[in-house]
């Protein structure tokens, strides 16, 4: 056998070995790509955590998902709007656990007409009664308010309080009317007895 024949035999044999090595390498690369895609898919799916956001205005509790565990990022990622004057519990920079409730209490601008005073107040109170207590307003049973104390506060609402004060003359007039009533009744009784 000549050197040329040996070279031809070795190259053919080497070619077969080389093609098998290429086949195994390409299979390994394919398996590695599938494995990497599987890990990427699992990380993306399980990288999200679920949180509950309670929005106080409509008592709605919604489920949201986020990769972050910071309240500010969770709200921003899910396009939940809030103002600086809103009360958010826990605070915006706090980390929360999965399925923890994030409460968003929206602030409301209320026009308060208290007697002769008129002012706009921003509050987080939920009912008129809570708002009156928050403002340290004392109401008597005779005072007039334009909305029910049990009513929910709405943004832009106007609350008008009129204080009713009875003067001494009104009380005296009531006293005299009662006395007059008694006299009329006694006169009618005397008239009946005369007949």
C-alpha cells in the first residue's frame, strides 16, 4: 500500500468520525439552547409575584402581578394612579410579601362652608362624619348640614353647615304660647261646664 492509498483510507475514515463528532456537537448545542429557553421561560413566569391592591374609593380589590416587591414599582407597573396627597399603606418605599394587601386611600378636595367661613380642604376621610370629626367641628342637634353624616365623601363635594342659635326671646315666646294654650284649654272646659 502506498502512502497515497493510506492517506485516502485515513481521510475517509476521519471524515466519518468527524461527521459523527459534528453531529454530536450540533445535538449538544440544540439541547443547550432548549434548556436555556426553558430556564428563561420558567424565570419569566415564576419571576412575577401576585399582590392585592385595595382602592378605597370603590372598595375594589384587584389582583396585580409584578416582578418587583416594592409598593411604588408594583403600582407603577400596573398603571395604578395615585397622588402625593393619597394615603398608601404600606408606604411607597416598603417591600411587601406576596399576596399582601396594598391599600390606596385617595384624597378628596372638599369645600367646607362652616358658618361664615369658607375653605377648601384636602382630606382622606371616607364619610362626612369622619370629615367633621377630623376637622374638630362640634355640631348640636339644631345645627343644619346639607348632606347626611353617613354619606360617602366625593372629590369636589361641598359641605355647608348652618349653626342655629335660639335667642332668649324665642324661648320666652314658646313659654308664653304654652301658657296661652293652657288658658284657652281651661276656658273651653269652663264653657263646656256652663252648658
